C-alpha cells in the first residue's frame, strides 16, 4: 500500500476544541475540525468528500502503521479496499471509473478516530481564511 500526503491539518488533532463533526448528505461526507496549533492559533477546516462509495470509521489506536498519517489526509494507492469493491462488482466498478477514477483517502486524528473514504474527489476548505483546495 502506497500513500501520498494530500493535505496537512493546520491544527493538531490532539488540540481540537470540540469533537470532529461529521455530516452525511446524499453521497457527500463532510468532516469539520476546529482546534489549535502549537502556537495557539485557532483554525477551522472542512473536508468534503464527494461521491462517496465507501466509508469506515475506526479507533485510530487500533490501526496499523498510522503514526505517519496523523493530522494528514493521505491518498492510498494500491488500496485493498478499492480492490475489494472492484471484486464485488467489476462491471459497476469499471462503469464508475469511466468518468472519474475512485480514490481512497485516509485521515487519522490523535485521540479520536481514523477514517477511510473511497470517493471521486475531495475539497478542503480552510474556514479561518476561506482558502479552498480541490483534488
């Protein structure tokens, strides 16, 4: 399994000011995070996963090899989850990938949860300064 770092949170997940807020709307999942960095600077981030085909949440403490993934959105290449989805329904999977390839993203929050999401795209909004990042 290969990883590519897509985004690093501007805050430490160990310094979140409130629990992560997850919102589900159709095939879109939003994860809102609010917290502080080591200089006590407050930030808010909204991670918007679009056209989600798989979502799992686990306790980050029980995931293998996650220390490098904390406080980062990673794109996972050669994903076993995507392979399982493809094997479950190869024709549907190939049809979905014609328009835009499915991608596997992961996020681990220290002291909270780990998330694995297979979707078409991600949009990242830094709400503190309203900067948007699309992938």
